[in-house]
């Protein structure tokens, strides 16, 4: 069962990840459609997910379960930040049956609000495989700009593909006060 609400968006609630969420997370990351858009290349067990949950946050990272009506539909988070640079990487994974509903966009927007408003980061960045244009659209809707490409950096489904890098600076953040009013 997902934990308490940490931030509330327009479409999703971002809740703390609990040990009981390990089965959902293992199912999510092992789904071939989800895995194709991420750097995960080996199977992950429920036990692996439990270990990850127990160690999460040790290095300043924040991962939250995205829920709709209390049910998990994905996970989104900020990976270990570079405190010296004031930057942090955004990542997210959503179940295929949740795609196309604006959940990833809402979760990404809420995490950017948290990163800029509560954590005072200067920059949030994200990496997307060129084979995942839907993820790039999520970032663009939130206000990210494409900053460059790492040519043939990733190996996905038997081929080398480009990784697109996106960034959003604190002074470009358009979330403003209205995004902070949605947090709980």
C-alpha cells in the first residue's frame, strides 16, 4: 500500500514508497514496454526492489510513487543530486495502461516544483532515448529544452540509439506559486 501523500498534483498524488510497493515496482520495471525506455537491462526481483526501497534516499535522492485514486500507476523521482553544481536528474516510469493520461507530465511538474522551491536546485535535467518521443514530450510540456545529444550512447533492443539531454533552469521554471499550493 502506498505511503502518505508527499505532493499532490492535478492528476496524481506523489506518495512515499513503502516496502509493500516492491511487487508493483518489480512488475513495472520488468514490463518490456517500460524497460525499453529505461536503462534497465536485467530482470529485477521483488527482493531487489525491497533492498532498493530500504536504501533509497541515502544519497539525497527522492523517489515517489505516482498514484491515482490511491492506486500506483508509476514512479517518479530525483536521482542523487550534484550538490556542488546545484543540479539533479529527473526520472520516471509509468505502467503502459497509464500512458497518455498526463500522469507523467503532472508527476514531472510536481517534482520540478519540489526541486526548485523546496530544495533550491539551480537545474533539473533528464535523459531520454531517441526511441521514446513520448517521454521527450512530457519534458517539453513541463518547460524543459533539449540541450544536446549523446550519439549512439545507449543500446536498446539490439541497436545503438542517441540519448537526448533536456534541462530546465530555476529561472525558467514556470510552476511558480500555483504549483506550491498543490503540495501537501
